[in-house]
C-alpha cells in the first residue's frame, strides 16, 4: 500500500517507516524538512508546513494517511478536508489524555472526553493538550470522507524518544548506586513500545478497520518495581532502589512526572485511573506487546549511541538526588518522616 505520513522523521514516524518497509508498503513523508533532514534519502519526502502550505499534497493520492503530528483543531481540519478525496483511511494519533478525568479505573473508548475551557487556547504543551486532541478527533470526523481510525496511545516509549521520560529510568539505573524511586514498587504503570504502536497502526489499516482504540500496555501488568529490575538487569549495574514515601517527595518539592518520570501520586484521586486504561478492544484488533525486558534493553542500547550527559531532559540531577536520598534516610532512621 501507498501510505502518507504527516511527520515521519522522529520517534513514531521513524518506527512507522521501518514497519512499513519491513511489510513491503511504500511510505511518503510530508514535513517541513527540518527534523533529521538526511534521514531516509530514498523515501519520497514532500516539503511543506501543514499550518501554512499543503500544496505539495494536492496532486497525489494514497491508500491511507497517518497523522502523527496533529495538535491544533484548525490545522487538522484543513488536512482532513484536503485529504478527504485523496485517501481511503485517515489514521489520527490521539492520546489517552483526551478523557474527561481519570477518577475511575478501566476507562474504555466511550468514556466522556475533556472539553476546552478557553476556546482560544492553543497551548498544546500544557493542560489544553488533551482537550485540543479531542477537538482534533472531532474535526476529522466532520471533514474527512472515508474511514477514520483514532488511536489513543498512553505514554509512548522506546528508542528515539525525544522526551526522555521513560528513557530516564534505564539511563539512571545504568549509572548505578542508590537510585531515588517513588514508592511503593507495586504502583501500576502503563506505556506502549513505539514499535508495537507502529505495527498496530499498520494492522488496523491492513484490516480495513475503523473506530477508536486505546493503545496501552504492556499485556502483563507492569509496575515500578518490575520496570526498575528490568533496567538493572539490562544495564548489569549495581543500582539499589530507595523507595521514598510520596509524602516526603511532595513535601520536598519533587515534581511528579518531571523530576521522577512516570510517577503519579496515589494521593491524587483525579489520577487514580490513569494507569488502568482499558485496552481490550485494541488487543482484540491485533495489538501485541514486546517483552518489557526488550523495550528496556533496546532503549538502553539507543542511549549509548547518544553523547554522554549528566542530566536528561527530565529527571533529577544526580547531586539533587543524592541530597534527597541522604535526607530521606536520615528521616527514616530518626522516624521523622511526614505523616498524614
């Protein structure tokens, strides 16, 4: 099949191209030509800015389009309109952040969606991210004449991740020593390997599917404990884990998801269901999962190809972490940890 990717030269786009080539499909990329411009020299790349100029798409047709970079409803609307008569299927990569809230476990695809409080808000790097994605889904529904597939992944992880959120843990554990970790180790986690996501998207297209799918995993429940053990085994490090009470972490100003990536406090009832999104529909449609050990090992191998750094884009710097560990251990010994 001939498949157009809006984006295509970073993270998910890279995984999609690799999956397409392996499956014998022909990808075409549409982007500004600024990210990884030398990547895939033998693949057709159409240059354009989807906010300003879609002219490169006007005289061509494809079997499907995969929109990996739709964040603003007004921009997605124009793409949907133009591509309506140029491909049979529109695949929109949305997010589980579209849901109204996460107070309930086992959230399915028909759960109410978030609404944008300020209709002029286009800051998709903040709280408006989820509501804007929900509006993007709506715009495609209204303006694309053909099959629509909406894929709502959770945290996307693996090689080439530009955010460093998952990457922080294999990297930090590989440094060895005492690692500050948010307790308890039994806290559930959900994420999806970028390559599993890419393969699932192609499966849906090949099956001529339509509808909405929560793309989260892994198949077997993961938690912080199993993740960090997998990181230590992959790195062969001497890391030991200091499972800090969340009351201590919050009192010390440790930011969830930023200073300690993937961590969401149990004390926040609004997020109690965030790591228990229902994936039954996606699994029935063909979503499969790599073993956690493989995701961690491949991520660690990819990290080794990058220049060495003392700090990633997210996560605590090592000096701050050491200070917090020292303080936590002293308070634990003296029985002075914060209590309810």
